[in-house]
C-alpha cells in the first residue's frame, strides 16, 4: 500500500512540473546576457574554452574599442607641437637679431659722436709718396698706430690685423680692406725704416710716417696716446702708446675699433657686419 501511494505522488509531480516552468518569470530564463553557444566537441570529447566580455561591443573600424570618435593621431600632434616650437624659436631669434642690430646701431652712433678721426692728415708712405686722408676714400681701412722698435705688442697686433685682412680677402664678393700702419716714433721710423718693417707682414700693408708735428696731429685726431720713455746707454727707448685697431668706412669715417682682447676672427666678423650694413652718407 505504501508503494502504491509513492507511485501516485510521483505521477502528480510529473504532471504539474510543466505548468510551473511555463509560469516562471522571464528573468529566470534571461538571467545573464551571456548565451553559451553550442560548442563543438574535440576529438577527445572536450569542449574548447571560450572567453566572454561582459557588456562590451566593438565599435566601427578606426574609432577605438568603445566606438567613440578619437582626436588627431600621435603623428599629427607631434607635427603640431614641432611647428609651434619652431615658430617660437624663430620669433625669439628674430627678436634677438633685432636687438643686436639696435645695439650695433647705437654703438656706431656713439662712435661717430666721439669725433674720432676728424680732419685731414698729411704723411709719407714707405715709398716716399705723400698721403692724405682723401687717398683712402672709397676703401675700407684697418689702421694701427705703433713703432718699428716695439718688442712684442706691435708685431702681435699687426699680425692679427693682417690675418683679419687675409680672411676677408679669401671671401669672394667682399671689397678689399686696406691695412695701414702709422708710426708714433717719427724720430727713428723714417721712410726706409718703415719700408723694411712692413714687408714682413703683408704685401699691401702701407706704412706712414712724417715729421714730429705731422705724427702728433694725426695721433690727436684718432685719440692715440703715446709717450717716449727715457733712453738707455745705447740711446734706445720704448714708446708707451695706446693699443687699438681702427676701422674706417669708405666714407673715411671712424666706424669701430678693436682692442687686444679681440681675435683676428672676431675682427673679420665685425668688418663683414659693417660692410653688410654700410650705406654711404656722402652721396
């Protein structure tokens, strides 16, 4: 009898189970967005492993993983950055060049107002020909004051002067620069002494001498200080004098000067700049 009751209960359970499943909420059937597809079996009967990603979807090609539009590419951003940087550097260089031009212009005006090299002079060159300031009109001139018995400073400065001249001579298209050496020791530096001295430096170096009064006049014109020291037992002496190389423009005007600290390369570079900026005021 008990066995018969158990069989009856099982039959009733089977009859009501389809009704319970039909009335179950849909959430039970769609509890997860993931639907496991039918998996093929491997030859050994094992299902292959499948990876899932929740709630993601692949966007259109080239728009990124989330389907959102992206900005400019890395190469474009680098190019924009490089262009901006180049523009800033160019603006800075232009401002620096303009500032340097202004500085040189102010220096040139200050030198002109210093009244250096005003007036004329009359001297003899190392070949005995009379020379005046007008003879150098239309030429760039590098001018140095010294004396032939100078033990070291004058030879060094004349070497530097002619090196600058040679550097400028080597550049085609530049006008020639006339090197000139004026003595501050007319007592010993006559025409013959000047001829012997200048030949050791440059074939175009022009030596100028004159009387004591003529040398004093041209020295005052260029603000050159000089003073002969005491004579020794051999009647030899040293002349103390200011040391500077002068640049004269083709107008015959004092344009710049260079001390012992400037090298031949720096002098040549300065002369080039003055040549590029030169505009005659006599025409």
